[in-house]
C-alpha cells in the first residue's frame, strides 16, 4: 500500500493527510482538489471579508504531499485502481473521498441569480455584488445563515434573514431561545422573517435582482440574495463508480470510514456514517483521523459524534449541548439582559441530558462534560452565573474539546505526564483548544486544579508578576530598585528582576537609564547603549525614522563605519547596523553620529525599535496614503518607550502591504478612507500575523488607539512577553482589548493617554545625554586601570572585504 | 603576594563590575550592595568572550552572584562556581582595599 489518493481538498482532507504525516506514513500521498488553493479554515471564513487574507486562512500542506489543485476528478476506475481527471489518471492503492458538500439551493424561479456562502470565491462574488446593493437577504436562519447575514451587514447592507422554521437556529435552540436570539439580532438592525419560505427571486427586466417573494406574496427588497439553506453531500463521483450511497445522498461508510469498496474510504461531509451526514468541523476531523489510523493498521472507529456547538454570532453567544429535550427541564430567562438558559434532566432529576444557552454560553463550558452523568449541583445553582459551576470536578472521560475529541483525562495526562504547564503546552500535547478555542477557559481551570502551581513569581526575589510589580511601582510611587526590593521583595535581585524593574521605572518615569542606581540594573546592552555580540564587542544602530535618510547622513554613517573599521550590514528594520566596536570606541563613534544629527535607535533596548515603511503615495502609483510620513511620525512619537519586550512596527501605503506591517507588534495599512490598525504580529521563533483591531481610522484616532494599546501592553504584559503572546493571553482576546482601549470599559483611557503624553514630553536622546555627562562616559573603558588600552582578546579576521570575529590566541 | 591597584574604591558603583588588566590576565572586580569586593576571571567559560565584568550582579539564595551578559549563566562571586552547571568554575582572585584603593592579586 504505497499510493494514497485523496479526492477533495477541504478541512477533512487536510486533517486526513496531516494525521497520516504525523503517524509517519512513508508512501506517496496525492490530493486532488477543484479549488485553486489547498484546504482553508472554513470556520473562520467570514474573517476573509474583514481583512484576513486567503493565505492566512489556508492550512500548510504537510511535507511530501503532492497536490493537484484546480483539478476535478471525473471518474473512478475501481478495476484499474485509478482516479480519472482532466489531465489523465491517478493510480491508487487506497482512495479517500473527501468531496465535501454543496450548499442546497432550492429550485425556485430566479435561483440562478442567488449566491451561496461556502468558498473564498463565493465571498469574493458576494463582495462584488454588495458594492452596488443597499439590502441583502439570506435564506436560512441556521448557524451559517446568520454568519452570512452578519457578513452582508459588515459589507454595509441592510440584512434580512428568511427562515422556514418558526424561529432561528432550530437545530440548536428551542422556541424560547429562538425568541431571545431574535430580539438580539433585531436590535442590531437585521430583519428576521421566520416561518417563511421562498417563492421566487424577483428580477427586473435586465435580470437584476430586486427582491425575494415569500409564499404570502409579500416581497423583501434586496439586491443580493444568499442561500444558506443546508448542504447536500457531494456523492456524484461515488455514485457513478457504483459505491453504495444513501437514499437521500451521502456515501455509505462503516465505523472504519470504509465505503462498500474496501479500498475506498470516505470522510467529512460527503460521508453517511451511521445514517447521518455531519456538517460540523469536529466530527469531520474525527472521521479523517479514524480513516488515517485505519489505513495505517490501527483500530480507531467512528461511532457518531457530539453535535454540541458553541458560537458567537453577531455578538450573541449561542450554545447547545447534549439532548434537546428531556423528562424535566429547568429554564432561566432574563429578557432584559437577553439571556436564556435551559437544562434538560432525566425523570429522576439526577442525570444531566443537555442544555441550550442564548446570550450567555458559560453553562456550555462548565456543564457539557457532565452530559449523561449525575448533575454536579442543583440545577438552579448551575444556571445562575457565578455560582458553583466553575468549581466542578470533571470526570476523566468527560469530553472537553469536541473539535479534537480530547477528554479531561487526556488533559490531566498531558499536565502530569508530559509536563504541560500552561494552555500553550496543553494545546501542543493534545490539540485541545486549537480549533474553535471555546474550551480554553476549561483548560485553564484544569491546569489550576491539577495542583501544578502556575507560579506568577518573577523570580526568587519577587513573588509578584511583572504586571503586579508595575502597579506597585506606579501606585506607591516607588523610585528605586532598592526601595522596591526592600519593601516588597527579598535578597538583592538578579538578571531577571533587575532589568524588568529597570524597564518598569523607565516606562513610568522616563529618566536616563544609566542615572544613579539604575545603572546597576541594566543588562549589558542597556548599560553600554549598544548590542553585545558573541566576542564581547558591540554593534551600533542609529535611528533612521521610517527608513528615510538623506544622502548626507548616509555618507556620515559610511564614514564612521570606515574610520572605525566596523562591519556594516543593512538590518531587517530599514536601518544600518555597525558591528565590532569596543566599549571605549562607543562614545567616539556616537560623538560623530550625534554631531551629524543621529539619535539612539534603541536597538539594544526592550523598547520601540523601528517603524518600517513602504514608499507610499508620494512616489508609488498604487499608494493611497503617505506611509513614510506616518511611519516617521509614529517612530518619533514612541522612540525611547521602554516596554516588556521589543516593539516593532510598520506602515504600508496600500493593501499590497510592501512594508510587511502584519508581521509587527502594531502594523498600519492605508485604506482609501484612512488607516487599518493591526496588532499582535510577530516574526521570529513563532511567526504570527497581526489581527485587525480597527478599520478606516482617521490619523487622530489611529494615534490615540496605538497610544493606549502600547500603554496597556506596558502595564499588563509579562516580562519578555511580545504583544502576540500578550493578546493571546488576554481573557476575551481582541474583543476585550477593544473594549478597554476603544470603549474605555475599565475607565483607564485617560490614565493611559496621560502616561503617553508624559513619555513624549520627557523624551531625550540617551546617547546625547551620555556624551554630556563625564561620569557616565567614564564607564566606557575596557580596563579601569588602563583606560587607553584596547582589549587584546578582541581580534578579527576578514570575510568578503569586511571584518569578522576571530579567536584570540 | 603582589597586589596590583585597580581603581579608587569610591569610583566603583555598588552592584556593578569593572575589569582590570593585570599583566595579561583580565580580572573582573565587583562591589556588592553591602560594600564587599569580589574578583573573578573576566573570561566567560561558556562563550570564551571576556565579558563577566559586564554582567548583572545579584544574589541567589543569599549568595552574591554575577550573570554572564551573553547567555546568562550565573556564577558565585565567592567561589567562582557556576550555579547553573556544576562542572564549570572560573578562577577567583584575592581582592582588598588599601588606602582607599582597590587592589587585586593574580
């Protein structure tokens, strides 16, 4: 069995090949997909309309997998053992059908003018259609339908939802929940037409859509119609190959995911497993894993799946778990707050059967693992927020992550056995929390209860986290490390707490980092205002705001580098790095640079580094805003700002994004209307694209938002935590961040603004200040007893016409 | 025992080091918060670079220490022993104050 061919390249196919690769399959894997790209994250599809690119959504192709994109399989020759495509035949030993499903479009007149909501191309088409439209209607008020309606709303349309059932989301909520959901959605300005079908799509004489006619004859005005009325499995290939299919469609499979031909498997939405078609990512992933394991000789089986769902649609939390009825039920309803929670219980009132939540999904997280098990507390306690529910002990076989089928016991094993000490560790060990993320609060709870003390102590000298120390220093107005450690710590500090406290003092007071006692807190880089290199020499990086430099200043850098014999290299941040300086040379080098108008670039500090830019609208024919001017303004505004870790930024003048702003801690991309602000990007060890925080900001709004973002980060992040990890660690993530810095939910904004004002008002170039102070300058010597003598251990060889470190004899 | 003058005691910042060249030996001299002096070889045995005098001075469980500025291994200022890797030790030198001047003996 050397050749595995997969037909269809959606998420289930991806999970299948990924599992094969993980299990060490060493044969040939070929995936045939009709879309122009590998599988992408359909759960996050809607984010494509708000700026996430197709590339970001696309899953990486596992190494060694051969892909045939833009290729449609047209037949299966089971005798010969190959799949027929337009290009020829693809021979297989094992064939896996992952052909997915197609949206169901009811055969009503005018249906050919409607759109569906499934692929990136569908969304492109809807976006184009929305440009000339004022109103849109989505047919289907299920999970995906509401998402499509939200997308239309985000595209600026007045959105309608037409649902056949008497209430929205009939598969997830009952009538009571449906009515609470409806009022939430109507409050957002969407119209709900429940209990209504579609008679026809109405068009004008030129074939343009003008509305949707309901069976009662009334017409909903709309220029865009999107169908989201269920799915139909794509089983045509299997059908024509003579494989068994269900009466109402779907490729029949056994619990090993095998079809009626033992050499052919089917997984995902095209498979009819136990008489059911599954349209949720969790079960489809499980099917893919089962098939992969079976093919590798394992014994995994698919015996149905938990269809529990929790989601946030249009800002409303909706969740359903377990059964949707039971002998007894307990309901909590608060129409004012828009909250509806219901639990279903067995007739002896002992066993939890299921539940429905609208407006507050917390019972989903705490109670779903108890489905089929004894009620952990009286139902009335469980339904009130903040009651004992959070302290429940989960049984080992309780499923915590339904997307990846991970139970509480698996997580406990990861914590105790594999040493997972935080949520990231659990994710890496078990995959729990890596798909929809709804179980992350549960993972945190399991960690806390596991007895693994997640210590927040900075080091042995302080039992506080960095954020707590920041507050202590701020509120008690502490000015020195000695005062802080005497009053709030023990011992005399170390290489962990000293630079951290130095950074806090710098963020809050902004004095010179080498003033008085603070000189002894700094890491060697800050102590010498330069970057130490492997041989004990330092490198020098003058600030070049926005990467813009005059020829005269460029020449000065060249002359300094030449005169001091420094290795010269352009950095990734549009600056120039000069290497190989001995400590006693640093003041001489900087005297020349400061005289020519340069300032410290803080390349050595946990501080703002650079704000890169593309050339922008001044020169570029595509640019829509002056990205260089903005980058310079931002770099000058935040220069010298000390922070928990380095901060990088970039500004792009148009959506082509030549400045790579989305790999930065804060990145700005120009739009026709203003600026889009992205936060939490990272290159480095764990690359991460920045998330869109706010769209189309004016220049003032942009600067105010960045001011607060940076100050809130500086206040609350851990030591050496980049913004990417910080945002991931925020409870409530990006939404919470928006609430705090844009809606001022904590009443902090005035304080954050004042702190930034203080920073800007008190900024001074620290190299200039050092050159002006004989005391500070006197420390820049290799040998205190022989100030003029260079360090004999520092020697250089040469490479490509420049110096390189060599080993001293 | 020959003593070589390094610098005035008052010129040394508390909790920072300086480096002295004694013949061809580089000596890192530290003044701790309580006023005590310690002297170690300046060479960081992990990287081979002569940089220990530029490390951060602190304590570990009460013992005065310096951390290498390159990869942060911590050394005892008293014994020269690396507290992160048992087998590694750097030389320790005698140090004293004579007439307000710091002196080391190599």
